[in-house]
C-alpha cells in the first residue's frame, strides 16, 4: 500500500524524528516544499540556521516563489510522481501553509491518490515564531492529529502504531 502524508506542525514538535521512525518500518520518501527555497537561500548566504529571523526569511522567500511560479508546489508534485513510480510505501511532504496544503492535495489528486493531512502537536514546542508559515499551522482541517508528548524511547512504537492505523496495516 502507498500512502502520501502532508505532515505539519510548529517548529520543534518532532516531525523529522517521526519521519525517521517511520523510515525504520516502511520504505519512505521525505521531502519538504521549502527544499528548493532552502537551496536558493543557501546560494545567497543563508547558512542553515533556524533562528526566528531565518525562519521568517525562508517563509517570505517561499511566499514570493509561490506567487511568482509556484515553485514549491511544482517541486513536491514532481517528487510525488517519483514516489508513485517507486517501491516506497510512505511519502511524507512537509508543507506549513494551509492554502498550500489544500493546493498540493488538489493537484496531487490529478496524478494519484489524494494525500492525507497530519498535524503533529507537542506541549514542548513554542507558541510563536513570528512568521505566518510557522504560526498558522493550526489553520487547516487536518485529517489526523498526532500528539507527540511521549518520551523518545516510547514515541517510536506509538507513532508506528498510529501510522499502521492510518494505513490499516
């Protein structure tokens, strides 16, 4: 079975760690709509920092490219097509903005099964980052919500069980 999951949540909730857990059990592809933006930013001085200023910079740069040529969505649609042609079972795509999640899901349905949307929450994460990409993650009607508050040594089995429930494995 193949499943595409748009994964979202505030900074520091553990999205990447959860995707790493999934990759131990399932053949997984993990991409982000901001990947091409990060490449452009790196070519122009961004050093990979995750400060509030850097996060705001990436958010604004992504917004500009979305309006100009929809680069983030075109990039993840290309990766989604690669996923559909691969032997991978799970496709995680990180998208922060609700309108971009909806846009990607609509476009993805034109080439394959509709992805589901998953919000990851954690009581350990910050409330505000000072940019709309991070601060508005709750403003979307997600299909699933995963509360990531367990200790790391328990979280892996819990998240795998959660994914199996979604996949009906």
